[in-house]
C-alpha cells in the first residue's frame, strides 16, 4: 500500500495506522468491530512533502511514528537528469527541453531574489515541466505559448 502525502492525513487515520505499523500488525475497524491482519508480506510505503514552507497544511509527524519507516530524502534532480526524464517521458527534441529548462532555472533564480514567493520552487515545479512537455508543442512558438499558458 502506498500512502501518498501521509502528513496531510487526519490524526485519527495516523492513530489507526499505528497498530498496523507496530509489532501487532493489525488494523481494528471500530465501525464494524473487525480486526484485520495483513498478509505476512504486506508492506506500507508513504510519501510526504516537508512540513511548513511552500507545502501548506502539512504537519510534522512525530518521531515515534516516523521511526516505523525507513526515511529517504530526495533532493533536487541535477539538470542533465531532469533533461533526460523530460525528453524520454514527453518525447520532445533536445532543443525544446533546453528551452524549457532555461525557463525553469530562470524562474528559480527570480524566486531566490524575491521574498514574495518563499517556496523552493514556487514559480514552477518539475510537475509543471512535465505538464508542459505533455502538451506536445510542434514548434518553438507553440512551446513558448504552452509554457506561458501553463
């Protein structure tokens, strides 16, 4: 099971997950009075963005709860890896990808120079780059128009 954006979950959900994630490995459903025990190979994966900052509404999960997981922190992708991902996922020519990444980096630079948008990638995210690429522009003019509308 993948629990996406776990630190947006209500406290009641996190409390219910505690028993599933500890040595008991069971989930009690109070509405039905049933206790569910998972398969012996059952695994739980969770994702989250950092609490606070540009990611509003996220809470810091307790250390005790987080200790039930192996935490992996993912840093920003290097430019060349990001280019490979966009080229392959969006099937775009390298010249389009270079132009897109130049805009992305320019917006990041503007963000760094301004306190208006305090988030790390407030102007544009990798998800935005992929959305842009999936619009399948056929010319640099279309690429510019799609980027502007995004």
